[in-house]
C-alpha cells in the first residue's frame, strides 16, 4: 500500500496537473513578453514590404536573363557542333 502511494505522488497522476500549470505559466510569460515588443509602424511595414517586392523583382529579372543567356549559349553549341535540340 505504501508503494502505491509513492507512485501516485510522483507518477502518472500528478503529470496532468503539472502540465496544466506549466501551460498556464507559458501563456502568462508569452503575454508579458508580447507587451514588451516594439511593433513597427504602418509606414515602416509598407517601406520594408516595398523593398522586399522590388528586390524580388530585380533578382527574378536577373535569373531570367541568366536563363536566357545560358539557353542561347547551349543552343548555339548544340547547333554548331551538329547536335539538334
């Protein structure tokens, strides 16, 4: 009987209560940390979004240009040396 009580105190029965307390503490800590965050202003968000969109377009055009150049170079080599595409 004493062995059964030992298992109940530190075993399976206490884990759901511990889980609930740790989850509650996690959300309390998360709420506190979210209050400390310095959120960007609307103009900062718009500015950084514009930078990301422009950079994406520039890199897309660059990669498209590289693709066209490599395609033309390989096509030229295949037609020059007798292989057809």
